[in-house]
């Protein structure tokens, strides 16, 4: 059986797995963005919180992804076998690029602009929301882009804890030493990553002002 | 020489024996015992070399910095007793690179303070138009441009318009024309001088350019190492017998074609 006929025969399964994969990524990324961006805003004026949050996010990033999935399984409420655990792990993983880029974007604003804003009598909240945040958007988007691509890749490992997605084919392919199965997981994963990269890259460029 | 002017209720800004130092590894004194009074309607030019404390003096007026010792009064009230937001809304501020908001249009930049002060839409639009005309920018042509679509001179004009938006009685200017080419700079100085007379604002203007100081000032003070070492009107300033005054005078003489 050729690769092509294999893919055609299993197109329904591949398509379903791709959707499932996408769902994992979208939900995990939404959580990471909803936590990471506001947290980044909070860190601008809070030095202690900043050190703690950025350290924790960095440490999370250093944990091998398979191990992180494993660690989460025994934890009540968020743990167990299945999608929920996978989403939590993926969100934790995506947090650092988003948090760090948000913070860097918010704090790398032209000094003359910040000085003017302060001298004009803007409150620090107004400066944060009306000046820093809009100017940081391209940075924040760059972080979201990096995190999305990482998450699409790491989400394949989520199949190891029964979360489904394209990883299912890859694990099966490894077990059965079938390159057809491996590719059925790997190719759509790569395509998803390329697509996300292009889309978010376009969005990022359209938001750049200077 | 420290000028201690007599207090009058006309003084919009007063410095009483002001010291300012920054705490670092060792504390460094930027201003040492500055006293001065700026009466209503005066254009006070603060002249000095880089690092003489000019910008610090300016930032003490709008409460961006707090004096280490002594006090700064704006409208008879110590800056540290003011609500700083309220104080700054009554003081226009223009700096060298204008510091325009790159993500706002010209109109949004100029209208920001009115917007924060919750003026109505039509009132803001009218004010923006009035101000752009005032600084010589045709509203229809410029209102919707972004700062990056402007020349250096145009950006500074927008900076001035933005500072005037809420009609503040005081204007602080930190080398506003310092980054402009000489021709544009002379043009801006002429126009600004006319504008200042017309509006009757009290202006504190920082520069290291003696010619600019002589042209714009109703009074010049010279800062050296954080102290006021000379003070006089443009007419009398050059006659002051002080080495730093002579040093600044010499800077003019090198420049061919400069007025003696």
C-alpha cells in the first residue's frame, strides 16, 4: 500500500485527530493568554512578584514535557488521564514565552514617550493601559506565536496520557514501527505549525506601529 | 551668586534653597541650594552645560522629582502637597524628541489630556483644530497622520500643541528645539517667541544654547554644577563678570556670523 492510499483511506481519522489536536492547542493557548498577559501587566510595577513569577515560569519550561504530563496525573481536579490534564500542562508550558514577551514589551517603551506620559499627568494605570499595552502588542503577539508553535509540537506528547490528538498516530507508529502511521501524525502537526506561524506572523506585522 | 527674589503673590514658581541628590553607591548632589522665583508671564531660560542640573530643576517643578532638601512651590503650594496628577495637568511639558505617542494620530496626541479630563467630543475636536492652527499645522492635512509621518520640526510643533491642550498656565520646555536642523530651529524659535508673548504663559525653558537663551528669555539664569551662578535679562546677562558666563560667551564667538 502506498503512502498516498494509506492517507486517503485513513483521511477521516487523520482529520478527526487534527481537529482534536487543534482543540487541545486552542484551549491551552487561550488559558495561557488569559493568565499570561494580565499577569505580565501586573508585573510591570511589582518587583518581587516579577522575580517570583518569571522564575516559576522559567522552571516550568525546563521540565521535560513528558515528565510534566506525568507529574500532573496524580494531582486532584486538574490531574488524571485525559484532555484536562494535557490542557493544563500545555498551558503551563506556553506561559513563559507569553509572560516574558508581555513583560519585555511593556518595559521596552521609548523613555521619552513614558516621560511625556508621566509629565502630562497620566496616572500609572492610564500609562499602562493606553501607552504601554498598545505599544507592547507586537511583542505580546510574538510571544503568543512562539508559544503556539511550541504547543502544537508538545501537544503530540499529550497522547501519552490519553488526550488524543495527532500524537496518537505517532505513538502508534513508534510502537508498530510504521512510518506511515508516524507520518500520518507528523505531517499534519507540521502543517498546523506552519499555518499558525504564518497567520500569527501576519497579525503581528499588521500591529507594528513604528 | 544666588538670586533670592522677594516673594510676591505673583510668583507662579518658587524654589527655596533646594537641594537634590541621587542616592547611588555614594549620593551625588545634582542641585545645591537653588533659590529662584518665576513671576507670572516670565520666560525664564535656564542655561547650563550638560550635567549642570537643568533638567533636574525642571522635573522638580512638575513633581517628577522631589527635592532632597528645601522646597519647590507652584502657585504658593509645595509640589509635594499637590495631587501630582492635578499639578501636572496644569503644567505643559515639551522635551527634545517630543515624546509623541507613536500609536496615536496627531489629533489623538494633542487631544489626550482633554480626553482624560473627559471633555466632550466636539469640544476636543475644536480644541485640537485650534491648537494645530496655532502651531502652524493645517488640521486637515495633519490631524490624521501618525508621528512617524512627520518631520522633526512638525513633531515638535505637535509636542507644543499637545502641551498647550488644557491651557496650562505654566510651560516647561527641555531643549525642545535641540534636535532640529539650524534652519528649522531658528524658524521654531521665532514662532515660539511670538506665540509665548501672545499666550502670556509662564515658561521655564532649558537650553545649552546661549543664542537661543538670549533670543527667547525675559530672564536668564546660568547653572553650573547645580548652583545658580548668574542671573540677568538678555540685555545685561553678557556683562556679568563670571568665568562660566565668559565660557558661554566664547561659545558664541567661535560661531562666525553670530551676534556679538
